[in-house]
C-alpha cells in the first residue's frame, strides 16, 4: 500500500518506582476509582492540557491486526505524536482456523435482540465478529445501539465470572462485539446513537470480574487472546484510569517465560494502547497524576528488557519508553517523568542496537516537551535523524531520487534501472499519454532503509507514517507546487525478487505512477468511492507483470472462488482484509485489463479528470454483476494454469 546490551548504570533498577511511589503513598487502588469512571466514552470535548489542542482524539483500536509485510497506504503525513504504539509482527488468533458460521452478515446480528443476540455472538467466529468493526448506517444502529450493547455487556459479566482461562464460554466473541460497538460509536456517532453511564457501568462490571479471576493471569495461549482483547476494551470504554493497577501488574509480571507464547506477548503489548490513548482522556491523566507509579513501571520495564532491542520483540521495550515519554505533556507529571525520559535517552543511541528505544523516547519528548527539547538533545529531530540514518543520495533522473541508509553503488544502479524502465510498461497497461496536467506529482523520492527493523525504528519519526506494514507511499497534495510524493521502503537480507532487494519497490512505484497518470487529486479524493480493487490491484498487477512473475498467492486464491467480481468492485480499505485487497485485487485488475480493456479506459478517463463518481459508475452501474459468471470461469482457468504465465503489456 501502499543481543543483551550492557547499559551504563545511572539509576538503580526500581528507583523510578520509588520516586513515583513516594508521591502515591497515600493513594490506594480505590483512588483510581475516584476518577469519573462512569462517564460514557465519547470523543473528548476537553483536553488535559492546551498543548495538544491541535491533535484530535485517536479512535479506539479497530479490529486487532498485526504488522504485515504487505504495503500500506496513508492519506497524509501524521505528526509522530499521532502514531500509536507498534504492533507485533506475528499472527493474532494463531490457533486452528474455525469453520465460519453459515452466515456472517450485519443483518444476522442486527435482527436479533436479547438472548438470541447473545447466542448468535457466541456462535460466531472471532473473525466473523471482527467484520462488525466496519459497519455503518442503519446496520451500525441495529447492531450497536445501547440496548444491544447492554445485552452483550451483561452476558460478558456473567461469562467472565466463570472464566476458566480459555474460550469455552465464547468470552472472546463477547469482548470483540463490545469493542466493535465502541469503535462504531466513536467513528459514526450519528449512526449508533448515544451511550450513557449505564453502559459504562455494565462493561466495567465485566472487566472488573474478568481481571479478578485467577485464570486471567494464566500464561497460556488460550488466555492470551482474551486477556489482550479485554485490556483493549478498557481503552475502548475510556476506563484507562480505572485499570492502572492491572496495566502495572501485566508489565511487572512479564518475563522470558512469555516469549514462547505469542498471544501473551500481544497481551502485554496491548497494555500500551490504553496507556497511550488515555493521554487524551482528562480522567486518565488525573488518575496518573494522583498515582504516578505507572511511570516508574514503564521506566523499569524499558531498562530491564533492553536485550529485546534489535530482536523481533523490540517493540515491547520501545513502547515502554514511548509511553513514559508521552507523559511529558502533562504539567502535573513532568517533574517525575522528565529525568526518567532523559536517562533513557542518555543510556541509548540514535543509531546502533539501542536505537529503537532512543527514537521512541525522543519522538515523544520532542513532540510533547518541545519547548525544552534541548534538555533531551532532540531539537530538530527529523533533521537529526535524516543526517544520522540516510547518508546515501542518488538522482536516478530529474524526477526520481533515492535516499538510502545502506545501498551500495550496485544496489543504486539496480534500483534506478528497475523503476525507470517501469514507466513505459505501466503506460502500456493503462494507455496513458502522460501525466495528468495541472498537478505537481511528477517527481518522487524513494527512501530505503537497510532492514525492516530500521524501517520500524525510524520511518514513523522521520516521515509520520505507520510502520506496521511492508512499505508506504505518500502522494501528498498534488495542487501544491512544493509537493513531492514519497515511497518509504526497506531492504530484505535475501533475494526477494525486487531490484536491490528493496521490498515492494515496484508495487510502491506503481502507486506513484498511477497517481501521476490516472488518479487526479489527493489520496482522500482518490478513495472517495470504492476503487481499492483498482488502486491496490493495479499496483500488484504491474509489479508482478513488469518483473515477469506470476502472483502465486493470487493463483491459489483463484481456485477458492471466494469473491464475485461485483463484490471486489466495492472494495474499500475498511471492508477488505489483506487477502481481498491484494491477491483478489490483482485478479480483478488482471481480468479487467486482459478481458475488458475498453471498460478500464472508460473508468480511467473519468478518474483522470477527478470524476470519481463517474468512474465508479462505469463498473458499479455499467457492469454491475454482468461479468460475474465469466469472471468465475476465468478464475477456474487461472487456477488451472492460465495465470501462471506472467502478464505482458
């Protein structure tokens, strides 16, 4: 889309806990409940301090996903302060895949109430319930109005009271349903309707009951999934302040015995979601100010687990430092967290094995204590990082520039040749005569980090992008004369089929070409209609075809006949998972380009003038379901070998 390190000793382990604990010596756990715990969660109209007035409240977490190596898209650069904690890279719910329910449509949930609704939620698979995060309109109201949420919340409490450390009571599905409801309510409040303190009381009754159960502390795969989702539910319900003691316990209890249990690693990492997003909730900030021991817990965790830096578990340590430094925004916490934040920076480095922690901490300190950035030595952080991390520059031609961390001269030659030759191949596919006139979208910067770990460490801080993906392209604002599109990627340590081992290079470059030649306007305008089948599909189609390769995953998917073409035409980033977006996008585009090129040209003619509704009408209204039967037959041939031959322009 588009080693264990010996750090110089400064503060003895546990010192931070004593510093923070001294301020909280008279605060009991009940003190956390002195915050207004029954306020219904909603987009906050107040902020804890004026410093973040320019930052909107982040949405509650969507359906749980993992960091993938698929490319990603993002409408615009974000402030690094808006980027959430990093996610793990392995697969959540990694157990045997459950058989899907006979039906999993929004109406299956919205048409049921009371015990019938609870029974249906229990019988659905977690994957099915996760589809509810994308519902809107009347479906959202039918499914998630308060009466429905109360019904499921009461069932959640009853089930939590009998929790045995596994999903035998379908507790996971109930928690996911509640999370999806809060997500829908936050993002589409007019669709869902009001939530009141009655719902908060019902949900916290369930979460209180769950965390009180001894089995919620089991270090097992079965418990990990449910534990993690319940932790995130405390955030979705805006009850972060109520559960500070739970978050502290989860971080304190973590040790190496968790490392072989994927879901438990996730559950520990899930603690960072409420600790981060809670900063936009005044009640949470007051709770931390009243009992700041969580700051010491985060500091101690970051110091205790520096051996994770440079490994696949680096996110756990980096996220601890990030959340500690995030507190520098709040005047009531600065005296406590400033010295701890600076100490972490002093113990780590901008490059080298400890960089993951340094960058995570520096980013937050620079964002939320900017007036005193010199105290931390993080002023002008993006420029400081650019100078330290990207020493290589190559101008492939007047329009394509490569900035890199470690590309050799041979790598640069291969990368430049690999993209410059792609222009003609792409234009032979889309039949473009040239760039869309009147736009500033004809130059591109290709940023290449030395590894995925380096990408995850630096790219967010430098470019304001999510790094839980396999690369990203930002088209910017093509109406701005200073606009410069950019693709941010990384090298693999083995031959991955891309020039110079730059993962997804030709996919990301296709996004640039498509925006230059076919898609007028910025990214938000481009996705104003369901056209992700084209945006991601053509990037995959050109990437594979230009390199003379078949898309093996797409060929496998073709044999499953999962989707009708008319269904793929309605792909959005919200309603489509990775498989529907990429291999099925490839199949849809390959079919249309090779079997119905005139329809493709009619669609692109509208896209090129910014008429996205008109382009959508070409395939939504003009084609509709007319090609579904032929597409299904084509899939059969594709799976039988017709698609193993590389495409040719």
